[in-house]
C-alpha cells in the first residue's frame, strides 16, 4: 500500500520514522516525479513539464516499510536566487542529518548528460560519505548531444558502482530500483 505522507518545506518538519528512506534528486525537469510514479506503478508524485515544479520535500510510505523522498530539482528553475540558495541549504541539511537516508538516487537526463551541478552533488556526497547511485532517465528519447563526461566509480567513493538506465515512459529499467526498495 502506498501512502502520501506529506509535502514539507523544512527538514525539521519531516516526520521521524524508523523506515529506511530512499531519496530521488536531479536537475530540474530530469523526470524525478515521473520515475517515482513508474517505479511504484501509481501516479503518487505530481508531474509537470515546467522545470522546478517540485519545490517541497515530498514523502511517500510504501507498505509501512520504506519511505520514498521526492526532492526538488537543482539547476534551472523559475525561482529567485534567494529561494534557490534556501533550497540548497535545506538539501545539505537533509543529506547530512537524515539518519534514515539509505541511498540517494541522483537522476541524470541521458539526453543532456552529466553537468557540473551533478558532479558538485556527487563530490558533496563523496566528501560526506552519503551513499548514492546514478540513474540515467529518459533513455527512450533521442540523444541530442554526445555526453563526453564519463562517471568513474573509482573517483567517487560513496557511489554505488552500478549505474542504472531507465525510461519512465516505456517502463524500462525499473526492476533494479524496485528490488532496492523491496517493491514487487
């Protein structure tokens, strides 16, 4: 059973639970909410074509065992610089202090590739021993430009070595994520 727990503006307002948390993050419009919906097989996360639509921390309880956390995107968003800086502070607070966080899924649009902001987040996670895994999204879409940046596990100590490739639209590449989350 999937339950929407809530939408939270601050880390302090997040519920304290004993459940493991798996958070999804990526640049604005990378397809975080669409991937969450595809993984759980239900439209639980609100999606939009407008970059930066998700601006709160959205939490979902799966079978009273695990929490899925849909985090706001970074990079391009139609928000003020002040709001963007405030969100980065909240993100840092969440990543450094949320003991329930078992893995951060960093989503990268396969059509665009790795950007400096993605590498900055990976470096932050490496420096703070925050386990993360890379998921390429939108693998069904035509690649517009070659991505020359190769992610090497040996350069990222906190990264789970397996890089996943998914398509929320075609429902491909979802099983490894479901297995990690314990979803059948």
